[in-house]
């Protein structure tokens, strides 16, 4: 029989992996932790490639961002597993004390691109740092705030997010905006190799082959790019073997419109974390997440995003694919997932790993993420369909997309408006989120007052 030590169970039995507080042997825990790393590794780094590529950052700067993303994802995952603070503190604890795996969020890519084109990487990091305070407050006051974010609002934002990201994915598929060989047959071939590999693994793969389809497809595309002579390995040769990333590498600049834009997306990120948290507890423990777990998970999101800004990475969020992995395997043990988090931290300390990843051609990434971006759009449609298309909902959607998306698509319209309105409508995702919330308040759904608020995780 395994022995108990405090609240943890110490022993080597494989049955411990199904207990939240058990501590199986490292030989049992490490493979299960690596499984989570494989499931999220690509998604954790892809947003950095997209943003760094559009901003034309140097390879050394990109390596710094990759290092920061891996280390912060590992540290924030540990905070979600082993929260900061106690239950008797005035403020809720930071961390959900659940098997939540954190990573760089795709949701912030469109806003990062918009802000970065105006204010550079410093503006992105400044907006992300201050904007994270909104999610921190959201975690404290989540109960009274839930009613402002029904599925109709979340679905609208996901739809706008997917539409904006699709153009980014297609441009990367073609080789990246501004590249000399944009749309060349070689770029399209690389993108197609990766895309076909993803589709084949999703159609015929089982278990980890299916879960890790993006990572496997990128490795296939990477190998094809090497065979075609499309990769320059000189940045790898010049990168250090070991280094500890320094905080504040790029510095910060603070702009009101950037902070407001990031704040709106942090609300969406918080809602996504609510869904992932509930998905984990329902699948693993057959119960809804408690208020303390939900609040702690959202505040863990905020903490991780602020930490990411300090270490030159993009905001973090709870990863849905890892929540799905928990649901599939029923492995909820904190120690198992903590081993994966420590692998991420270790990988972030070796710049050559980041350099190997940074030289990957844009078309390889494009072939992997184009379906991911499309699925964000489709998930938005699915959420809207679950809300129903009553006359009231159609009116709210018409106002949301007519004003929220329409105004942001014609920036000339905004030139003579007050500055605050320019800030709100400059970014499509931000404006859709704000207009949708306001429209839902102005046109209340009388039939749903007694309905329970639920965000489902696919």
C-alpha cells in the first residue's frame, strides 16, 4: 500500500495517476508529463512565429521569445497545479489546483499584430502587461460578471477571431508576407505536405498520433524543408548552449489603445479558461468546477500573462488540447503533469533548441496552423448555433458584426471620431467583443434569465 505524506500519496503504483494528489514514481510520471508537452508544444510557440515574422524580428530576438514562452508556460503550469496563496487570504489564491496546462494563446495574435504594427514589440508587451490586470479582476469577481458573457458573446468573438487569423494562416502558407518567394511552388508544396500530414493523422491516427498531429506534421515538413535546402542553420550554430533568459529584454511602451485592445481579449481568454476548467472537472471528477477553482484558474491566467510580458513572450492561457487529453486519459495527477512542466522549463534554458525551431520556414508553420485558425471560426459558429437564432439573437448579431466588424474594416471611417472610439473600433476582435456585450445588455434575452450559464469545451 502506498503511504500518505501530508495531502500527497507517495508510491509507484500506476493507479496513483488517477488521483489528483498522488505521487507515482518518476518512471511512471515522466512519460505522462511528456505526453502533455507533445500535445501543446507546437501551439505554445506558433503564435510567436506569426507575430515575430510579421514584425520582422531578428533570429536572436525570436530565440529570446521562444525561450521565454517555454519557461513561462512551465512555471505557470506549476502555479496552476500548486497555487500561490492560501484559502484564508483576503484575495483568492492564484492557481486552480487542477491539471491545467498553460501555453501561449492564439487569441492574442490579431491584437498583437495590430498593436505591433503601430508601436512595435515594446507596445505589445506593455499592452499585454497592463491588460492582464483586467483578467485578474475578472477572477476575483467572476460570479457577478458571468451574466455579461453568454455564449452569444463568446461565439461572436471566436468568429471574429477566426476570420482575422485565417488571413494570417494563408499568408504563412504562402511563405510569409514580404518574403521574396511569396506564393512560390516550393512554399506551397511545403505547406501542402504539412497540411496533408495533419489531415491523414486526424483521419487515421489513434491515441497520441492523433493528439500530436500538428507536431508530427511540422517535423515532417521540417525534414522536407531540409531535403529541399530551404533552411539556413547558421543561427543554430551561433546560438549558445545554455543561458538564463533575462527579463525586460525588449522593454515596454504603454499606449491606451493597446492596453484597451489587450484588455478586451483577456476577457475572452478568461472565458476560455472557465470552459477548460469546467471541462477538466466534469471529465475527471464528474462535477462542475468550484468557484475557488474557477477563480484561481483565471487569476493563474493573468499571472502567467504578466510573467510572459516580463520575459518577452506573449500572453498565456489554459490549453484546450491538454484539457481534452485529461478527459481522454483520465490522468489528473498533479505530479505527472508537473514533470512535463519541468521539461518545458529545462528546454527554455537551452537557446539551441529555440534556434532549431526559429529557422523553420514560414510555409511549414502555415500548413500546420491554417486548420487551427479555421477551427476557431467553426467553434464560434457552433457556439452561436447553440445559442439559437431567435429574432432577438439575430438582432444582436446584426449589431455586433455590422458595427463591431464593419467599422474596424474601414479605418477611414474612424479618423474624425473621438480618440476613445478610435481605440475601441481599431481592432476587429476588440470591437466585436465590446459591441456584443453592449448589444446583449441593451436587448436582454427574457427567455434565458433562468438558464444556467455554461461554456462547453470541445
